[in-house]
C-alpha cells in the first residue's frame, strides 16, 4: 500500500468529479465565453460576498497578480517570515512587481496588528520603500496549518484602513481554516480586499485557483493575468472540477484534520520524535530526536512505500488529504506505533 503524505496537492479527481467534468459546457475563457468558468467565478464571488472573481491556473499566479494589482514598483509589502508569497513563489514579488518584503517574526506564520503597525514605513520618509500592502496566509503552510483568529484579522484590517494599506489573503488552504474554526467565507470577504483560494489541494480538483476581490482592484485582474501568461481557453472542464469540489469536498476536511491529530498524538509518544508542533488542521510538523538519524528514518518509511516531506532544518511534514483513506490511516498508525528506528 503506497501512502503519500507529502502534500494535499497529490489528490486526484474522484470518479464522480471526473464524470461531472466531462459533462461541462465550455467556451473560450479569454473571451469570457466559457459558461462553466463564469459559473465558478460567480459562485465564489457570491460565497465570499465580494464583487467579482477570476480563475487562475495556479495559486502562485493568483497571489502574484494580487500583489501586482495592489502595488507599484519600489513599494513594500508586509508579511510573516514564513509567508508563501516570500518563500515559495520563486521571488515573484520582486520579479513581477518590483516590490520588496518586510518580514515579521510572527507566531506559526501569523502576525498581529501591533506588529503590522510597527512595520509600516513612515510615508513621508522617502529613504525607505513606501508600505502599500499587507499579505496574510490562512492556514499557514510553514506554520503547520495554523488558523488566524478572526478578531486579530479585524484588528489588522483597522491598521490597514488607518494607513491606507491594501490587505490580501493567501487562502490556499482557507477551506481548512473555515472548517476548523467553524467560520464562513463571508467572514473573510468582509475583511480583505483580495483573496486567493485554491481548488487543487484539499478540495481535490486537478488544477486551479481563484482570485476574489473588490471591483476597483479586480478591474485590473484580467490584464494582469494576461501579462503573467494566465489566459486559458476551454477551461470549463477544470472549472467544473472546482464546482464539484465546492459542493462535495469542503465538509469532509474535518476527517483529514482528525487523522492528522491522531498521527500527531501517536508520534508525540514514540521514542524517536522529540516534538510535534501544534496542529489546527491537516498539516503535521515534527522533529526527530537528535540521536536519531533522519536518513535512516526516512529510508525506513520509503522502504515501506510511505512518503513524507523534509522541510529542512530538521522539520518533517505530513499532510493528510482525501486520498489518504481510513485503511491507509490504520496501516500507518500501526506502522508508526511499532517502528524501531535502526
């Protein structure tokens, strides 16, 4: 039995999703004539209570487009040091937008309103970059799937309003946060100027992210997507996967969260793990004890067809998802319980 828990991007469409995709009505999305893409965009704009939405091939492109729409070259955005837009998007912030990042040492990838306030450059001090945008990530990837408290986001929004800053949410795993905190999409739509949401992680669509936002910004979105090479044609087949996922795959994420918690509790009581980081959703990060050889440990997993991620600096990551079945979970729990690192 192969168990691949490197990422929730590894999910594959279910048979039901594939059947739904093949029945999609399609057109040319560059002309905005693909009815299924249009339906997906309208559905998500409505879900979040925002003005409009635009389908992108990837989450990185959606984030990069948002940053481009919010900023001018030479300006600066504020983000946590773990932020995906800084660590995992190939330097796109500087390459695409000519913008620098002021990184905050937050908690598990999350920052606070006082930290944001302290990081804003004085607008009349022309020696430093003009601060124009704050980027948050929910849930946090490097922070182990941590979820922001909505009350803290409200405070950050107040800071942004006071200083005339944009507020963007990298919501690649926002669905996990919504399920884990029992919140609503509109809770986030009320607070952010732009939000990117991913359809190809826990929701299981084969590709796609959607940028949702307020009209003055979203009026720029089509042009920016074109510049970034994101114009697509008969994408309704892929958009249909997203529509199916939104209807059928959100609530079941609670199962992924429960399995991650069970794995974490088990690992915390083994003789080869030194610590397990706090868990809110489907991401589990842990460290081995200093005397344990990480190469030996991962080799033992690989020899049993079990795959996890090495995040560097001694951090190992497990991400649960809907392709990780109960049978696989029972097998892995039993394997780890009896594992002796040789």
